[in-house]
C-alpha cells in the first residue's frame, strides 16, 4: 500500500510508464508492418499476429508467476518514490 501523501507521485510514475510503453510498442509494430514486403495489408497482418503473440505470452506469464508478497511490493514502491525524490533534489545524473 502506498502512503496517502505519495499517491499522486506513484500515480504519475505509473501513468508515465504506461504511456511510454504504449508508444514504444506501437512504434515497434508500425516499423514491423512497414518493413514487411508484399501486399499492402500483409504487413499489418504480421504486426497483428506478433501483437497477439506478445499478449498471449504476457497472459501466460501472469498466470504462471507466483503472487508477490505484499511486503515486497510495498518496498519496491517506496524505492521508486525515494529515487524520484532524490532526482528532484539533486537533478538527473551527469552524462
């Protein structure tokens, strides 16, 4: 469980990661469809097939993996919050 005062921060991290993941996934599928030669729609059929395979693999992984312990889940959320706060205080690391 996340502390009520940190709920907004955790929500922002979750929403950002979903948006970035969706954008990268769509870019990869579009690249795959565009690179596939043949009939105009054959690239999209390949992209949809790959997408279906990824979704199926994800569903199998979710069902096969054990449930996380609550204390471990809370620890990982706290770690993410501490990391974001550190970045806010010190700025991003130098390249």
